[in-house]
C-alpha cells in the first residue's frame, strides 16, 4: 500500500512554538561545538533545529538540554539523542532532527526521586 506523501506518520504531536535548547556532542569530536538555539518544531521525544555549524551527520549522538534556560535556579533536563535526519537548506545550512533517546540524570539515586 502506498501512502500519500502528505499523511502524517509521527506518533506525537509537534509544537511549532520555538523552545530554547542546548546541543553538544556526546563524545569527543574534531569539531567541538556547544550551541544554544531555538527549535523550529518539537515534540516530547524529538526536536528539529537549524544549527550555526554544518557538522551534524546521520546517527551522530548528541546531548540535548530541552528545554534550556540560563536563568538562576532553573532545572534543565539533559537527554542523550541521535540525529535521525539532516536536511540541506538554502544558504549552506542544515535542518537537523534529533530523537531524544533517554534522559540523563546526574547525581545519586536520592536526586532522582
């Protein structure tokens, strides 16, 4: 069965309200980066954004803080993510889709409760 290209296949609803995120590599890379930027759209388990650098590759592992805030006393949640799609955009830019695989907890079991 062939699906029409306009049919939505995502399981979660996407929000087009920009949210700030922080993206950085999960392991050492030749091009170190640490970007704070807005999402183009997002859901509970994925984000789509346009980074300043063009070094993202398919299946690349990244750390994503979503949502991100630099305000005093904010609790930012960090996730391990995998790049699932890289789109070529005008102006030598990339559109990057990242699936959020799992949250990362820092601390002991007592901080997780």
